[in-house]
């Protein structure tokens, strides 16, 4: 057994892969989320026309 063998095990490889996958997804969500919310805000409702005073 070498000094770093425990990190080369299949179990550790899977765990590191999962951690990287989650970090990647989190980073992508952080990048894509603001654009979606900004798009919704631009489509504002039209206000009703002013009522004429007779």
C-alpha cells in the first residue's frame, strides 16, 4: 500500500466524481438562473387605458 492508494480506490473515484458533478451543476444553475428571471420581468402587463372624465 502506497501513501496515496486510498484516494485511488474505486469508492473515492466515485465520490470525487459525484462532488465534481454537483459542483458543475451548481455552477451552471448559478449562471443560467438570473437570465431566466430577467426575461420574465421584461414582459410587463399593459395597464388599462385611462378613463375619460365626462
